[in-house]
C-alpha cells in the first residue's frame, strides 16, 4: 500500500511540476518522462544495489503439462498467461 501511495505522489509531483507546463507537447512530455525514469532507476541502483532476487515457482505450478496441439508446456507459464488475462479484464 505504501508503494502505491508513493508512486501516486511521485506521479502527481511530475504532472504538476514538470509536465503541466508542456500540455499539448506529447513528444516533449514522453522524452521528459523517459529521461526521469532512467535517472530514477539509476539512482535506485546506486542506493540499493543491483542484486537480483531469485524467484522459484511454487511446487503446484512446477513441471510441464500436455497441451493438445503444442505438446509439453510449463504450467507456470500458462499460469502467468492466465493471470495476465485476468488482470487485463479486471482493468
């Protein structure tokens, strides 16, 4: 919840301070947004480091399943596709 609130505050700040005066200049707004995202990402890497977090699929989603046309396919990838479709419908 705190992350969502922080992202909303940063987005509001960017809209009011940086993007508001560029209303109607879509290319300039896009370039400023991309530039800021690169700067913020680099600063976060500098502060917190770049150590990756390994994620392992739960045991119930581990392993392949047999699909009619494709053959053997990982269950976890099917779960990801189904979850993405559900989120897309929910949005």
